[in-house]
């Protein structure tokens, strides 16, 4: 028998991610973060492959990644604006969790379903943090898709990639509501 949870539904209908620049100290401690990570892995996982893992990035690691992002921008001959944006992403944060997708070899589980599961973990972590009263935002950006960056900066193996960087902290502002999709415009009802 299903039990209604109006408070949870209201939370989901009003949840809003936070820009990294609005997240400050304090951040979740290790015990609080473990609770959030435990909630995040309660996601769909076809075949029970657990095609993801976490890398917790504290301030010194984020500063190192900011330097690496700037160096990689030079290697790729990016303009000053893209370089500054990549650097700022890591400089602005105090605590982030890299959700790493691991491509498992499983003939019966398509790779795309593993990607979906990793995305579910990212959203689960954001929602768990928000439900616990923290601010949270999910970012990616070109550095997270740059093989040299992720191999040097995060020590990822060839079968791994970053699904998302989830930044956590104390929110300093409530972000304004943004336009949401028109559900009627994107929904098709099939009766037969």
C-alpha cells in the first residue's frame, strides 16, 4: 500500500539548486556528508552494477584543480573568458563531490543505462543536500570532459568519467525561481 508524503512532494516541486558562488562555510562534516552520499546511492541501478563512485574535493584540492583548469585552458588555446570561468568554478567552491561514472563491462546492461544511473546519483546528492538544509549545485564544464584534466586532476581511469561536480555549502541567498517547462507542451498521453 502506497503512503502519501505531501511534504516530500512539496519539496520536489519547489527545490532549487544554488550557484556555487553563493555557497560558503560551514560545509557538511564527514558524518553529514556520508549521510548525503548514502541517500544519493539509493537510485536506479539496473543490474546492481554500482557504476559510480565519489571523490570528495575539499578546498586545497579545489585550488589545485583551479590551477590545472587554467593550465589546460592554455594548452587548448582558450580565450581569457573561458579560462577565467573554468578557474572560477573551482576557486569559488569550498566543498564538492565529483560523481564519477564507471563504465562496467556487462553485456546485459547497456552503457547508457549506467550513465543514467550516475545522473540519478548526482540528482540524488543535490536533493539530499537540499533536504538536509544545505545549499547545493550540480556543475560540469569543459574541464570535467577533458581527459588530461580528469586523469591528472582526479586520477580517473580510462573507463571513468565525471558525471557531475556537486558543490555543497551554506547558502547565502535564495536563488530566484527560473522558468520551468510547460508540462502540457512536452507530454503525450497514449491511451491505445
